C-alpha cells in the first residue's frame, strides 16, 4: 500500500474515532433529543462508529437498570442507580421520575436530592430546583454542589442577584476551592453591572 494512502486512512480513522468519542461524551445536540414527560423510550445506540470502536449499548443498559428498579420497588439504591444513569445521559425528565421514587424511600439522601434539583434546573423548572436545593441545605447546610446550584437557579431562573450572591458567599466562605467558584463570581459581577 502506498504510504500516502496509509497516512490518509489513519487520519480518517483517527478523526472518526475522535468524533465517536465526542458524540459519546456530549451526546446529540439538544434539539435532536426526544423530550416529553417521563418518556420511557429507549435511547438509540450511536450509529456509524469507526470500525474497531467498541459498541456502547445504552438501550440495553437502560433496560437492565429499569428492570432491576421495577423488580425492587422498595430498594432506593436500584431506583437511584437508574436515576444516576439517566442523569449521566442527560435524560432529565426520566431521571426526575426515578430520583423522586428513590427519595420517597430515602428522603435524606442529599446527593440524590441535589441531582434531582439539577434535573429541575436543566428542565428550566427553577422554582422546583430552588426548593430542592433548599431542602438539601436544610439537611447539609454547606453542601457545595447545592450552594452552587442554588446560586445558578436564583441567578438564571429568577434574576435574583442578591439571593444568588448570598448562596455564592456561603459557597466561597466554606469551599474556597470549589471548581466553579471563580466563574460564578464573574457571572454575578456581570449581572450586578447590568442592573
């Protein structure tokens, strides 16, 4: 085989592989995702991955986790495992359903409640997100993810700069090394200048 053809083939294979990795990491564009209330439709497996790329069967994984959760209706771990999977693939509405189910069995689970609040935030249900973040903070007053999410929900959903700044200040004071503190400070500064 000619060297230039071999190099071209390797470049195209690498680009195809990188495209598959990016697709799996970030998913399809939001406009192409199915939306709807607690839709139980299975996600499709990514098609067209380069040869040799291991297949990822999201539909099968979803089905397995759902069967496990439905077979164990009194097991919060099964419901929350499914909810976490759905959260990771950005199926916010479906994840919300399973977080709520898990939280009825384990209401003081602040990690699950924070994730439920984040689902509401991503669905632009800011009042519900704020309510859930506040419930987390009642159980765990300085949980950094809840403080950060609360600040964003107040800022983006309610245009409540003062409330967002209050959550930010508590986050900065108690968790100065939280990864997105500086970004949040810049957004708050920009919003304060606009008003």
